[in-house]
């Protein structure tokens, strides 16, 4: 009996130091909130890219997720398309819906500190959320775009994002991009689309409206999109707008997924600026 009691006590202790996990129900999203056992330093929101589903809730990213928890950050993994209760396609995603589930998590754990971290299209969403909502305290973009592009549909004629029931202006697929799309040379297609400078200017993400520090990480040999060049463009915009918070762009030798191999840089940034 004494041995059984000790065993149960140990199991209780172990379970108490592990994170809690909650599924959050909100319109057009699927989200899982992980919380550490200690006092929460803030909420980190993870947004996946064009792969869809809830990437940050998958086993693939469990080790990294647990590192955030080990540093006393609550972690919210959000699916905004391609999951059970979210839209099927990456097009006309309502930014407000994603913000609402973030607000739900914020209220649940009682914190005012929110860092949004996204990869690829999720990085674009993170930047947009930060530009629209002043209570977002930090944005981390991995392989980001500096502007809005078309949604991932067969016709590519709609925006990826909407805000207040209106599609955000986007850079359209032009004639110069079509041959590269047929060849599946995605980077060249992006570069061709960016030749439309008038559309680019209308589609720019207003990063200067973010109310907190910004970290951009890109691969200098990105095969999907010119993320290093687009991140440089955002840094230049922040300079021109006299952005008053800390910002930096880390250019790493590698491709589109290179930033995902360097979370030590993310943790260091959060430690100093979040």
C-alpha cells in the first residue's frame, strides 16, 4: 500500500509539471492551447504555412513546442485552413477569426503579452495580425512576404486574406508568371508577379503599424519565394517610417525552411525583446 501511494504521488508530481492542453473552439479555426506549470511569461502563437492543418500541434513540432513551454511561454497552435472546422482552401481567410481565437487564449491564461510566430504564409498572417491589432506585442516571421498574394486556388483570382468583409489587395498572377507556374518554378513566378510594381504598392503589409518588436528570418537561397529580398523591403519600410520598436532581419544560408532550424535565435529574441 505504501509503495502504491508513493507511485501515485510521483505520477501526480510528474503530471503537474507537464503542460496542460486545451482545445479551443472558435469560428473557422481549430486551436490547441498548451500551458506550462509555472507562471506564464506570455503567449506565443504558432501559425503554419500553405501546408494547411494545425502544423504546430503535430508531433513533428512537439520538441520545439515543448521548448517554448520549458521557457514558461504558453503556446497556441492555430489552424486557419485545411482542418476540421476551418476553411478548406487558403483563400479569403478572415483575419478576425484568427484574432478571436487568440483573444480566447489570452483571456484564458490572463496575459497581455502576445507574440505571433508564423512560417511562410503563416508569417504573412502574423505580420497582418500585428498590423491590425495593437495588443499584439511581438511578431516573428519565418520566410515572410512583404505583401499580400493570391489565395491558393485553381484560378488564383482571389486574395488570401480578408479584413472587415473585404478582400485585401493582392499582387495578381500576371502573364509573365504563368510559364514559371507551369514549370513549377515557384520562385520565378513570384519574381515575375513582383514586376507589377503598382499592384505591389497596393498590396504591401503595413508593418509600421505593429506595436512591438519584429524579427524576420529568411533563407538566402529560398527556392519558393524571394523571402530575403521581401524581408529586406520590410526592414527598409520600417526605417523609412521611423519604427520605434526593435526590429531585425536574420539572413541565413539556406532555403525556404532554413529558418525552422534556428529556433535558438527565436528564443534569444524573445528573451531580449518580448
